């Protein structure tokens, strides 16, 4: 028998609407039409202009034959068209697939085929690789060239139409589509595929909406922030920040290529208030030559994620006057969903201690329903003792729909009603989690678990070290031993393997000290993550 609260109280279009981040831009354009929305070189556009262009894109795609539920890919850097695609593509009822601009033709071809892309937006910098990728396909997508005045190379396109000409085909008053069901897909993001074929992570409108709102809440972001796009928009849809900035009537300062000197310049000249990225971006700013650093008299905040940032890097960036918020997440959860929520009492601690606390991954976002560290088999939570290692698990509306055309992987990832991250962590008494390693990165030496992150933090404390990564090296006696790859700061002076090992002995238990140190450049993904699978193969040769 139903409750009295279920009688004659129907769900109708008047009191229930599917959640979608597409409504954010409509609201902002209607309230703040003349406020700045886009900054890119000489381009300056307000929210009314940007909203009209997004509707034109949706309209033009429909007129070109795109149907609701079909995929539109984008091979673009952080330029205005990439921002517009986050609204224009789903406004037509289509699904946006942002492609990693560092991938080769074979990987791109696989993603276009697997995602069944019917159209692709292409920047001239990537024309050659896209042309090669499309040549491998039986079904060819509509290629749309996106010319960019900030691109200094050959602007020759490969497509059937140029982006601005395509927009001219569209109607700025287009009667756009909002989803009938908030479970409807809004975007498709492929994982890196380092251990097999990339998996296509499917996002829905509800999750994108909630994570976009969470970004505002976790950062206490004021109205009209000025956001610098140091984070690739192709990565987890820019952690949902295209939708966040639209919701908050902010300014999108676009950036084709992340160069520390340029980042510092834009922070000062455009009065950037917020930006995001992997620790490698922070490291680049910290290690800028003195003549390239800029002073600014306005508050600047950065969220960092992608790898656990060393405390020394956090301390370094804060000495520049930039406040760091450490967040954590994965492609499968729309980007960051945990935050090292700050407590006022910690402000009284010395900088080094504050930085150590900030290196934790923290607690769940407001919009994530549950977070725990648990045994991956029994699902029993580990003690909150800061020592017992378990797997980070999550549950909530901002967990992906699943992996496209891969029900087995979807079932495994969501086994037992939790999303299994594969990240190993401890749970502190205050409820904050701290990652110790990826399950595939943990080193087991003589039966003892060694956190590569702990060893890396010790190495980063050496004043000559700019970057460090630790992986397992096969060992006949111990099974595995730590092998460190180190990039030194330019101009510091001579530093030997023995120096780094001695430095670590002062800070770590003996069995955790690297047995091998290799000085080299570190291979990275396009989002700044160090590619440890490459280093593991190299370690086998040493």
C-alpha cells in the first residue's frame, strides 16, 4: 500500500526535470549576456555570442545529417571551438568524444571505429594523424576543419567544411534538445589503454551536472571566476569545468599549449583566478627561471590531481602565492571526486607540515554518495589507522554509466555495488584517505609492501631533484626492489646515484631505499602523468 505522500502527487514536467549541464549556459547567457566568456589571443567573446555559436553548431550538425545518440569526436587543443563543442554537440542530442591529442593514428582510428563517430572536429596541428586514422576506417566520418589563428604551422585542412563555415549553416535560435532522461549519454572518454585496448567510459547528463556543481562547491568558487585552461579539455571533459565555468558565468582563458612561462604570463596579465592540472604543471612553475616568474596582487588558486603531488612541490607553488587544493579522481568518475578539504587549524602549522597534509587525497565531494577504503574481495572497510592498505572504492551519481560495448569490464569495475578504482590507500583517523600506490605499481620486496609514492616523496625532498618516479625492478633475491628514475634541475651541479641513495637512507627504512637510480627524462602522458609502464620495462634492462 502506498503512503499518503504518494497519492495524487504525480511527477510531471512542472515538478521534475532531467538534470543536464546544458541548462547552465542558457541561464548565464540570459542573465549575463555581455559578460566575457572566451579569451583566446585576440578573440574576446561574451556569453550571448558564445551561446549563439553553440546553438549554431547544434543546428548545423543536425542539418548535416547527425542524429540524436550519434557520436561527434573532437581532436582539438584548448581553443574556443573545444569549449563550444561541450554544449553544441549534446544540444543536438549527440554524444561528444574528446580525443587525446597525443595519440597515434592507430589509437585514434580504433576510438573512432569503436565509438562509431559520424563526425570529427580537427585542428590543423593534428590533420596528418587524423587523416591517417580515417584512412583505416570503413565508415568515414564527416571531417570538420577548425582553423585557429594561434596555430603557427600550416593551416591546410583535410575536411569537407571549415568550422566557421559550418556554424554559418546553423541557426543561432535553434530549438535545441535537452535530454528526455538524465541517464542519457552526454560524452564518451577513452582510458589510456596501457594494458590493452582503450575502454570507452560513458558519462550521463546527471553525472556531468552534479560534478560541475561540485567543482564550484569544493573550491568555494565565487561568481565570474577567470579560469585558465591548463588542463586538457579532452581529459575527463576537462574535469567537467566547461560546464562549471558556464554555470558560474566565468571567463575561459584558452591555451593551445601549456608552457610554464606562458601560464605565468596569463595569470598576471588576464588576472586568472583559477586553474587546474597535474603536479607537472606546478613543478614547471616552481622551476621557472627567476626572470620568467611574475608577481601578481590578486588571489590565485589551483586544483591539482593526476598523481599524488610531492609535499615539496606543493610548498614550492604556495611560495609563489598560489593556493593549492589537492583533488583526486579517475576518468570513470568524471574527473576529481575527492578533495583534501582544508581545516582552519592547519593554517597555524609550518609550511612543510601543511604541504604534507595537502598531499592527501582527502574526503568525498559533496556530490559523491560514498567513499571507502576496503578489502577488494570482502568489501570490508579497513581500519582508520593510517597504516592498513586497502582499495579506494566509490559509489554515487558521478560514477560512469559503464564501458561502451564492454559488459564484462563494466561488471568487474562495479562489482558489489562499488566502483573499484584499483588505487591502494590508507584511511586516517580523521576520515581522510591517502593513496599509497596503484595496485599495479606497489613494490613487494622480500614479502614487504613498498609504496612508490613514499619513496618518491623522499627523493623529491632532495634540492637537486626536479622530477622522480619509482618502479619495481626484478631481483633474484628479493623478488623486486625499488628503481628510481630522476630528472635533475638544470644548473644545480653534480649529483650521483650514491648521493640520491644516501639521501633516501636518511628518510626511509632500509628495504625501501632504491637500489638503482637512473638519471633521465621521464616519459609522460599528455596530461602530465608519468608513464610508469614504460619505466618498468626500462628498469628490467638495468
